[in-house]
C-alpha cells in the first residue's frame, strides 16, 4: 500500500448508486470508486462537511452514555479474540451482568495522559483543527473516536520501543498495524462513513528515566512519532460486523459466549457428580498434553530452585551480579511480609535486568522456553487471512 500524503485534498460527495456520503481524495483521474458499493462515478459538486446527518455524531464525555446499550469500538478486539487482556466473555458480562472492568493498566493511563498532546501535535502536522472525543452510534453499534479530521478518523496510540519492534507494526504510512487496532479503526471508519483513518503512534523510550516527571509535551519530545493509514476494506468490515452481530445476539438473549480460557470455563461449568463423557481422540491428546506440561513444570521448578540456590551461593551478601562492563545482569532484593494471619517473614527475590536480556545467553534461554510452548496448538485463523 502506498504511503499516505497527510495533506491530500479531500472533497465530500454523494454516491449516485448507493447514496452514501463519501470522502474522496481528488487526484489527476477524477473517476472515483465508491468504497461502500464499488460503483465507479465522476463526482459532481462537493457537499459540505461535517457529514452524516442521519446518524448521531457528537463530542461527549465517556461517562455520559450507557456502555451496556451498544458494542463500542474498543470492545471489538476482545469479541474477535484478538485481545490478550479481555475476552468475549468479559465483554458479555459487562453488557449483561454489568460487570465493571478492573483498575486501568499503566498502558491505559499512559495513553490517556498523552492523547491530547499527540492529537495537538498531529493538528500542527496537517494544519487542521480536529474534532475530538467523538461518539458515533447506530443501533447496537457504537464507535468512540479520539478525533475526526476532514480526511477521516484520527486515533492516538502509545507504545514502548521494545513493543513497537516486537509487535505487528510495519512501515509507517501503511496499514501494517496490530490486528486489534486494525479492526477497531475499520469499525470506526464504517460507522463514521469515512474512507480512511490515521493512526498516530508515539513510540516511547524503554528507559523510564528519560520521561519521568515530564509533561505530556516534554514526553513527546523524547518520542518517535509515526503515522499509519488504514483504508476502509469492505470485505473485512462485512466479516467483522457479522461476527460482532452474532456476539450481540448472545447479549440480547443473555446466552454467554464459549469460554476462551480454563478460568472462564471453570466459572461457567461446575462438575455434576456421577456424570461422564466418552474419551475422544481430542480428549486423549489433551490429557497427554496436561500430563506432559505437569512433568515439564515440575522439572522447571526444580531447575529454578537449583539455579536460585547456586546464584545465592555466588552472591552471598552482595546485591548484584554485573557484566564485564559493570552493567547489572541480576539483582537480588529482600521482601518483608507483615504478620497478619500468618507469621511475618522475609524472603529473597532475584530478577534479571534489561542488560541481561541483551546477552547471547538470554537468547538461548528464550529458545529453550519455546520448546515447552511447542506442544500448544496453533492460534485460530485470523480475520481476513
């Protein structure tokens, strides 16, 4: 996909085939293709912006609408099984049972702290004021959008340098972003009826000392800013909406979705005394995997105890093991537990550091850990693959 010119001219037109209001990039070839129905046409006089009078679009606080009444854009990834933090069952319980999410993670707090500064910096880049904190609703669907520009949706994201290099971030200017963000922005574009989204990413340094105590603008001065473009893809939107519609049917019928983890399964099903099921090939395979995992786990615990004992002998009363250049590889500390129902105690903990992670031995240890993970089946098929 070609890189995105952030200052490309945009005009708004009605498709003569489906009647949808479209944001079109005006280039040398004045023939355009409707991204909603695929019709080719030469646009007439442009219509004014803002658009979508038939849908409810407004800038509101997140606390002024009922999250249980619709499926929001931030909930799409969990429903599709793309979130490592929340599942479809978590979202279902929030809608049906009113379950409240736990405390915000550090990444969420960081994102909220920097969002306004990221959007302000993007405004300067494109030379346009953004409409911020937009909520678009359409029946059971809702999109919470950081901002809207004349070119479409604008989403602000923050990520550490290490995560940026490890995750699914590709070349800036393309749509090579993590699947969870891709589905979120496609949902937003479809609801807002715009053709594209700009995902503005602040890549933070891994060393927290570089940004500790700084204001949001000062933090961004220490960040790399990358901009990605997501163009609306009707094929993916149709699949995403279909899966989410099936999920919303479960919400309306108060039927929980299938569990995605052992903890969720245990919370849904309690064993009934005297009942059984005949073993299948799949059951045999997973009984084998359980037995193997327990044996591996026991061996791993034994190896961990031996390693900690030998390192304690090497350290004795010293705090750290350092590398040839003096950088700490392993740091030991003492943790005190106060006496409440159990007796007060002290224990020693050991943690490896980021300097150890850069050594060849650390890479070899990671390769050994991958051998254990090889017994786990592959992930389900991804959206659009």
